[in-house]
C-alpha cells in the first residue's frame, strides 16, 4: 500500500520515478479505509530531501499512511522556500488540535549545542509532552532521539573525540522484541554525529529497553516496553549519496573530516558508495508502523489520552 500525501509535494515525482507507490489525497479519498495518520516534525535544514527519504521508507508496507509535515514556529528555517512550508507544512498550533497515530521527530544539525540553547527547545519540549497524550507512538531519530532521551529520562549526550561518520555493523541485543522481528543478527546502518548516548545509561533505565547496539557507533535502537517511544540514533533513512554529499561539503568548507567508514569501496571517495542498509531500514520502519502503531492504536483516535 502507498503513503498518502498532499497533491503537489515535490517528493511525489522523485518517488514515482523510483517505482515507489504513492497516493495523492484525491485518489485516497475514493478508498473506504482509515489510513494511519503520521505526523513528521522535520527539523532538518534540507526539508525536501528529508521528506523524500522518510516517505520512501514509510511506503514499503501494506498499510496506508496519511503523512503530514510540521515545522517549529519558534524558529524559521532560512534555506527553504516559505511557499513550500505554507503549502505542505503545519505549525504545532495547527497539529495540536488533532490526534495522530504516529509522530516522527527527525534529527537536526545542533548536536554540539546544549539542548536548552537550541532556539526551538521550549517548543520541542512542549511537542514531546503533548505527544504523550495525543500520539500513539513516537519515533525519534538521531538528535531527536538524544533530545527525547534527555527530556523524558534525563539521559545526557556525550561529545566524541571524532565524528561517528559512515556505515557501521550493528548487533541485535534483543531478538524477541517486536521492533527487531525479521532482523538479521548483525546488520549495517549509517551514522553521522559528533555526540553519542552511553548504552549503559539506557540499560540502567528501567523504563527503556536497548534493542540494538554497535561496537563502533554505540547504542542504535531503544524503546519503551510498550513501543510508545522508539529511539534510533542513526540514519537508516539516508539515501545512497547522503554521506558522500556531507563528506564533499565538509571538504569544500575546509572542515576536518575523515572518509566515511565502510561506505566507499576500498575507502576510495572517487568510487560510488555501497548501499548495504536499505533492507533493514525498510524493515525497521515497517515494524514500527505495524507493531507499534497499527496493531495497537485505537480505531477512533479521539480515544487517545481519554484515560
């Protein structure tokens, strides 16, 4: 089944060209089915790229998902067309009036800043608190995961001596969790960050479960036992060339950056990168949508938070 998105979103043309099944509002209105309502708080500066990446991994499931995007009104992104935000995005004031089956909070390029110094931190805290009563399951990605672990559980991030940058091997530590169903014992996933979460801090928290970790990249996948909160420290949604573009950007800016690990054949940046994470990316998002959202969320969303 497809993802259901607003007519005219730039991602439609890209995904259709990749043979990804998408459905516009007009066509979906002719089907007698309640799609899952998924809200994406897109904190990335590359809005259209991130939209496309997330829609791609959300589309590979039998479930129909109505996906809407949101941005923070307390910080106006400077590198996106305001018309694009007006056409395809909600503010929190708009979204908070509704109930949602799922929420995705993306990463953001602010990881070296203390959380409280981020321009939209107060609004993000309000969104995370609101989600507990108005969203059935929330998936936090990269800095979004760090922010949520800090706000909800007091788990802090730690600076790294060198950026974790590349594609790393991960090991499933809990094979019986619904989120890791179908996972190989070991699999690859991309990371790109200057800070990390100590896996021992997650293990020590009784309200969290560590599901996947990496010897090189640290904790990767954690969740609350009920699946209402899911934390992913990497970027399984990344395109084939995302790390390449980040590497070339930093080289051009004169920043100290190493060749992304386990990415280019023979670590040669003149060669095309290997994609070795796509299957598990699809499975991760499919498992979240199916087991944490679809199988558990109330059919009548107005029941959310009623208790």
